[in-house]
């Protein structure tokens, strides 16, 4: 075994060659995992795009925002940015602990109860939100090693 390592030390650029060898061995597995993650993210996107209940909730949020902003330049919006949804939990009534999110849930429960189970239309979203991190990590690793010429080191 010791003799093997002595011989290995004589090989020019051995560290680079071993890294490329490891990369080549793991590449197909990583591609398969990346494709699985990508399919999951695509499924989640389709679920969000096709959820009629989620669209109705978004319409109600837009209506609520337009009602609150009535008489201002923002009072006739035709859409909103998704990060604006965070304001639903930040905006509170002046005399209570109720937020705009609480109010929205209360109104939905009273007037549109079937919309409250919209999450059933979005079964892949939570898993895809975790998978996309893996996909980003894989892409980072792939791009980090793009300078490797796999033919040169074989």
C-alpha cells in the first residue's frame, strides 16, 4: 500500500486528475438528481399556475389592497409583487392585534370556505422548495468546475 502512494506521488498533477476522476464518477448521479429536482420544481410551478383556488385568493388579496388604497394612486392596481404578500402579516389594525392576514383568513372562512383548502392543489410546492436548493447547489458545483477539461485528464 505504501508503495502505491509513493508511485502515486510521482504522477504529475495527481490531485487535479483525482478530482476530475471523482467528478466523472459522480457526474451521472448528480445529473439524475438534478433532473429529478428540476421535474419536481416544474411540477410545483404547474400546480401554482393551474390552481384556481390560489388565483381566487390572489384576486381577493388584490381587491383588499385596492380597497385599502382607494383614493390613492395605488388604489386601482391590476396586480402586485409577490413580496407584497409579506405585508399581510405586518399590517395591523390600529386598535387590535389583528393583522391583515387574520382579516383575510376570517373573510375567506366566512364567505369562501372552499378556498381555504387551496394547499391541496399545491402538493409538490413544499418539497420543490427544498429540492431547488439542491439544484442550485449542484449548478454551483458544476459551474465551479467548468474549467476542467475532462478529456485532458483522462
